[in-house]
C-alpha cells in the first residue's frame, strides 16, 4: 500500500498482510501490540485515497474503518490467516483498527 504521509506529505509504500474480502482488502493496524496507534492506518480519515498493488495489478483505493458489525465478522478471519495478530492484541488494551481498502480503479 502506498499513501501520502499526513505530516511529511511524502509517499510511503509498505508491504502488508491482508485479508481478501471480495474485491476489498482488509488490513490491521496492530503495530506489533504497542499501545500507540499505528501511523500507517491512523491517517486514512484525512487522506482516504491510497494506492495498492496486488501481484502485478496496481489500483487506487479508498480506505475506511470497519464498522462494529464488520469487525465482529472480520476479526476471526484475520486472526485465522495471521494468528500473530491475536497475540499482539493480547499485549494491549487498544483495539486494533481494521481498515477496509476498496478499489476504485486502476492506478
């Protein structure tokens, strides 16, 4: 995923583990269980447009927080594909952001 830094204004690209959910990609802001919020996912309400690359396919996408209902459905699936998230979650009281990336077209 590539996004523009909220403070720096610079583009930053980060490889991520994600869950494919239909056309959407779902990511988790775990920051390895630290108490502070992940900078990667905390900026999307201000800058929801991101670029994603899935294999060779590059596309633009809009990021949004999962609703409470979506979280209930997605968290077990996310934990199943990457169990470390469950361990990280046990290390903090902070609920991890679950962000849904919905493709909007080619990049």
